[in-house]
């Protein structure tokens, strides 16, 4: 059995993309009301992830999907992409780096049952650096909403 | 969770080994391959090609193999693929096989059109976690292993490499005869 050293674990952290997503704060909302939730995410330095609208069709976009229910996501506003030109790409890539914010507009159904519901989301991203790409990853998001 | 931890630990260990290996050979590694005595056996595997036919690594014993882990969504992989197409054409008769392992949960409906577009002229298989784990858990793409005629790993590239680097390594492994022939040649001397 190969046992990794501490330096190995540090290397692993430095050599793999990691999207740190801050769990959203709980929300109190009335039946029939609308609210927005900001999701803050930070990709470690040296990596970029495709934006929601990548420049090439073969690239995997950043997506945030919420499970339908009594609290429905109407619209997701994705972080504004930056254009990154890598030496081996014919045209610049549409990417997101560093700290980013995704804003979702929710609507509580008028006849939603009162009480606590947890809205589940899945944030999918695919990251690369200037030498390699990494498998797409999905971060599970939980948004607690108390319907009043 | 445990599986992910094991994969992370394996990858971490592999990276340590790669870095350790590179620390002594990186200067040479740009032009050359690992000395024969330091090469580890490439784990055998069986995967299916697009027609469902099993492809087994050990069936290529006696040939040199470039084992390329790639994905259709990987930009750096797209840079290397035309090189491999050229190498397959150029070195096939000298005993080189390029074997592409498609990674990343894509099926043939995505891979085949991509392969046609890229004019891929070498065998492709779809990889899986079990196979990737045999190779230390493949996280970064492209990852390419150059395997000598005796089925041992002569060189490893993680990430985009240079065409010249590949070419030099391929030439080296092709120039070396498989072990029984070397032994027979030594006896004859």
C-alpha cells in the first residue's frame, strides 16, 4: 500500500482544481413571494472553468440546476465570463476564474405548504489549467427555506 | 466516500512518485525514457472498442504502445491527437500502437463523431474507474503512458506534452528489441 506523504497531499491540492462553494444562508419567505439567492464559489488559483456559454460546443458549461418543488428557480444569472487565450486554442475561451457569484431568482408557490423545505441544487463545472483538463464535477447545494 | 479517499490517496502517491522520478530525470526526461531497470509493468486491462470487441493491453506485447487517456471536452487532448494520428501512420510498421482511452462518462454516440472529425486512425476504447485506478487514478487529461515492447512503462506524461518529446520517446522504445530477443542476442555474443 502506497501511503502519501504530507507533501503529496499538498501537491494534490495544488494540482487539482477545487471549487469551494459557500453554503447559502437559510431563507424565510412567504407563500407566493419571490426572492434571490447568491451563491458564492471560488476556484483555486491557476485553474479556470468553462463559463455557462463556452466558446466551443465540445466544452462542458458551468450549470446550476435546482430541483423543482414548492420553491421554484425561475432564472439563474451566471458569472460574467472572461476571455482567456491559451497558446494551443485557435480562439479565446470563455471562462470563469477565482471568486464568482451565481444569482438565482426563486418563487414560492402560492399554495406551498408552510414550514421548512430544503431546495436541492447541483452546480456542475469542468476545470482546466494551461496544460490539462479535469473531469467534470458536481457540487450538491442545499438551500433551507422556511415558508411562512 | 472511501472510494474517493482511496482514489485521492492513490493519485497523491502517484504524483509524489512522478515528482520524485522527475526530480532526477526531468532534464533527461525531455529527450529520453526511463532506464529499463526502473520501468514498472503496465497493468493489464480489457476494454471494449466501438464494435464491442474486447481490447486487451497484453495482446500488444511485443509492440510499443502509447496509451492515451483523453476526453472530447479536453482542449489539450485535441492538440495531441493529430500527433498520435501521424505517429500511428509513421510508426505502425515498426510496431507502434496508439491506444486511446476515452475518459469522462461519454459514450460512443459522442466519441465516434469526434473520432471521425479528428480522423483518428488508431484503436479507441472507453475507460472506466477500475481501469483508471490501475493507473493511479487518472484525474488530469491528457495523461499518456508510453509502454515498451515488454509491457513496461517507459514514460509518463501528465498534461500537454511536446510533439518532439513524444517522438523521441517513441523512437527509443521502438529501437529496443523485446526482452527475449535481447537475451538471445546477448547469448550469441
